[in-house]
C-alpha cells in the first residue's frame, strides 16, 4: 500500500479514467448550476416532449421540464444513495466479519448461519418487500439497500480476519499485552482495508443500479425529485414518441457505474498485482 | 453419492427454519398487522369485534404458538388469501404465474451457458488478442448497463422503429385463432426480448468467470503434460482444460437463481409478462402482504433449491467433492 499503490493505480489508464468519471460526477452534484441553466422542476406546458435543441440540449419531458437539468440534479441523488447505502453495508459487514473471524466458535457459527439465511432471499425481492412495508423515500431506499447488502463484505472480512489473526505480528501484539479491541482495530482492521475498499467501490456501482431500478419501478425516489431511474419511467411511458427521455438518463447510469467498476478493478490490481488481468 | 446428497439435504433444514423465521418476523413487522387492513378504516369495527377477529386468526396467542401454526400452514403451501379484491388464495395465484417465469429463466440460463462458455474459453486461449480485448470491454459495459434501460432501448429499436418484435405481453390479440405452429411462433416472438434481457446480466459475469477459470486451468501442470505428450492443441483445450474449467460454472449457474428471480420483477413489469415477478410487483404496489410473503418465501425456497442442485451437480461432475 502507500505510494507504491497510488503509483500503480494512476498508471492503470482504465482505473484513472474511472476515477475521472467519478470526479466529474462529484463536480456535477456539487455545482449543478454550472452544467444546467434550467430549473429541474420548472413545468413548461408549451414545450412538452420537445426533442434535443439548443435551448434544451437533451430535450424536454412530458411536463416540459428540461431533461439536462433533471439528469444533472439526479446525479446528486445517485451519489447520495450509493455512498450512504454502501456506508451502511460496509459498517455492518465489517462488524459482523471482524467479530466472526476474530472470536470464532459459537459467535462465528451463529453469525455465519445468519449470513447464509440472508443470502437465501433474492436480494431484490427482499428490498421490494421491505419497501412495501415502509414508505418509498430516499432515506428508506438507502437504508434498505445497505441493510440487504452487507453479507458479501462480512464473508470477505471474516476470511481476511481468519488469516490475519494467525500472523506473527498479532501474536507479538498479544505478547505485549494488547487487548482484543486493540488487536482488532489496530492490527486486523487496517490489513483488511484493501479488499474492503474494492468491495465498497464496486458496491457503490451496485447500489446506484439498484436505486435506479427501484425508482424506475416507481418505488424508489419519488417525483418530483429527479433521479435517473424515475426520469426513465417517463421514458417508458412515452416510448413511442420520445427516445431522448430513455437514452440520456440511462447513459448517465451506464457511465457512472462503469466508472466505479473500473476504479474498483484498478484498486484490486494495484493492491495485489498478482491478480492482474484475471 | 447418496450419502453426500443426504448430508447436503440435512444441511438445508436449519436454513429452511431460518428463512421461515425471518419471513414470519417480517410479516409481524408489517404496520397495522393483518387485522388492521380490514378494520382500521371501518367505523363499525368495535374493540370487541376486533378482539374476536384476533382470536379467530389466533393472533392472541403467544408468538411461538403463532409461528408454529404459521409454519404448519407454510408446509402445506397455504399462504393465506390475497388482500386484492378477488381475494383468492395466494398459493393458487403463484401457481398459475410461476411456469412462465421459470420458462423464461431456464431459457435465459441456457442462453448464458451457450454464449458465455465459448466466449470465455476463446478469450482465455487467445489472451490479449483483439477478440479478448473486445469481449473484455463488452463484459465491463455489460456489468454497468441497467437491464431495464437496455430493455427500453431494445423496445424502441426492435418494437417501435423497426417493428420486428412485439414489446408487450406473451401472446398477440389473435393468439386463439392461430394454428399450433402459429401459436408457437407467436409465443416465441414475444419471448425473444425478455429472454435476451433476463440472460444479459448473467452473460457478462459468466463469460468473465469462464475466462478466469480457463486461465487458471491452463497454468496447471497436467496441461503442460498434455502438451508435452504432443497432443494437438484442440484436444488440450477442449478435453483437458475446458472440462475442468467448466466445473465451477455449474455452481455459478445454481447461484444465479436469486439474481434471475430478482430480474424477473423488472423485465416482467416492463414487458407486461404475466409471471411471478409482475405478480410480486403488483403485490408490492397494493401492499398485498400475504402475497408478498408468499412470493418471498417461494423465492427463498427456489434459491435454496438452486444451491442444492449446484452442489449435487458439482459432486456428480467432480468425484473429489463427494468423497471429501
């Protein structure tokens, strides 16, 4: 890790391109006014479903709203959902994985059987069921995607912990009188960071895809708040007349997700060059 | 072999219990509870009649007694009656919807297998070639494309612009007047896009997986031995390398069941296909709790079955597993 890692990561052109895409969308979310001059929610009954033009570079939707403005403002929603959901999933997965791997025995048995059970439910079914019980809102979406996505991280962290806790430096720390908490947080946790970072980066991509699918189905982010998924809903409703409503938000999703995937793969290769190209 | 299957079956029992526990607890989390839906809005429902209903449905019993009864009903596939206006039993509704969903998913699994294996093998054998690079780019793009968006684009292209394929439902208006061959052709035309899209997500993953398996196997000593014996490259690749690289694919096909089921909600909704996914979506939209819990449980059961088949298939193919 460290400088060597950063160097390898930046030399990987695909990963750097992925990082650039992510930075670009960060910028778009931070300063939407710079990229779209229209208001995302201003209804304009006169200009309904207009194809791309100079005034509306990506056309207008079925309420005459500027599609570019909606796509630009939708970036923030995707970003927020991606990061918060993955934050929840990673925190939970870390906790379960560390406890399970470090303590072993019945703690491990109970936690891992619970992971097995959770993995038996088709994730998308589980998310939909929980949403049906709650109200669809951006906060619930983030929480539900996070709470149904931690199992992979938990297994990963557990496997790493199992091997790390047998290493000599852990025995040395133990001999110096370090307690469990110190060993877990100072010695085991830092050594699991690389695979977690990879999983989290790829996880953001997954969460953005899930959010857009939920919003597309009308059970995610609710209009009028723009999200890439719910703009596509309008695209489907007007599929026979307005291709631009379907094309552009999807492209935004594709490029963003591709960016996170490429960066994630790049981090993996940079952290462990032996795995490159696999 | 039989002993292996028996042991594997035994392992699924605690998982089944766990799944049922989670499902049961989730149902109890539901706001309003099963009685609320029928009585909350009804001004004539007195506290006394509510209590009578509670007793009638056994809701006054302690939780573990309720769980026991519920488990008994689950075991006989009795999921209760749907909250929808027709009020039919959930099991009946699922039963008439499940064949179309399974048909599409099995077809798309076949498609995944037929396309991904050759692509993966060829990419690995010709590593770094133009084909390998193009397929790698395609795989990465495939991972990032939202399936429902691709569905929209294909509907626009093949349905609206070119008019080649129908974009909704599983049969045409004049379906009943068609002959047997016409019926098959009509059904086929309706299923082309859904099957393609259902398989799409798995395609990228599987070909990538096949490629890395192949690369792994090709490095093994027995491949070097086979080459050193002077066997033709074709025999080395297909007889020695591919057969071993295919083994883990069985597992992945089995593990892809939950993703395929989840995906069916999306493409069945988009293409208006009357399958289990669409039923589930309708249930979610109308908060039909018995229906939701029924399909969730069936989905978990199918996933478990997929895992089981994957393990048994692997054991059949690889003697090292069943002896170990």
